[in-house]
């Protein structure tokens, strides 16, 4: 019998190359995947896009039970690198951040919307992996990182952390499970499940009249 690591039904654990997430000197979250040839693959995302990217990864991974939720924080505190900074101290920082008369620099904080290279998220072959693809520049090939679906929750949590998005948390929604005709398990939020049940009860009541 011939064996294929890519399509064999007996493969129960797909390969997952090591993935690291860290913050670079510009404040971007960098997703880095180790490559056997020594040329690691790097994708960078600006902090203000971290929530959108994380949500797309969870969606493509089929993690419909989880949502990225803004849990907020005390308006008198600023969360920075996991530390709570009192408002009085923050005011000192704001006062010190007066615009100076220096020559303009595209790397300065005055840039309101930093450039972000396009990123796409989609399922890979055999639907086993989530593919994160960053558009290549000046004719260069796209950078592609593949993550096994079951590892996507940890990846998204790391992206949010390294982007400084401490007010956002991944939360599991309370839900009910419905078994579809094809045997697939579908997770339905309780609020929607209650509405569906009420509609079904009304339909049965009409039938029994």
C-alpha cells in the first residue's frame, strides 16, 4: 500500500513547524515560523490590525465558540506592557509629548496611520492548516506561514499580547450544540438557540391544531 503524508487518512497529527510571536523595534507584532532551510518566514502586523487578524484566524480555524472581546479597563489607568499606569503619571507623559519643531520623520509618532502590507488568511490544502499570507513587495513572492488549526487559539493570544492589545481577551461563548444532518457539531449561542426553539415550538403548535 502506498503512503502519502499529505493526503493519507491515517495521519492523525499534522506537522506543525515552530512559530514565535514577538514585538520588533517598531512596535509591530512579528509572527515568525522556523524553516528547515534556515530562512525563517516573517509576517509583521501593526498593533491596530491585531484584533482583525486574530478574528480572521479564529474564523478560518473553525473556532466559532471563541470571540475576541473588548473587556475594557479603568479610564483612570493606562495599560502598557501589562502594567497599570495611574492617570496622574499618564498626564505627565502626555505633557512631555509636545510636538517638537524637528524635521518630519515618517518613523515618528506623528504618523497617524502607519503603512501595513496586505495580509490574507485562508484554509490550506486538506483544510488541516490555517494559512497566513503577507503580500510580497516589488515582485517578491508572498510570505506564507501555516498553522495547524488546533494551535490557532494560542497564536491569536500571542498576537494580541505582543501588539499591546491588553484590553482584548479571547472568550468562549456559552452555547448549545446542534448535530447537523452530516454529523457535524455546530455551536449555536444560547440566545439564538432559544429563538430557534421558540420558532420550532410555534410551528409544532400550528401543526397540532
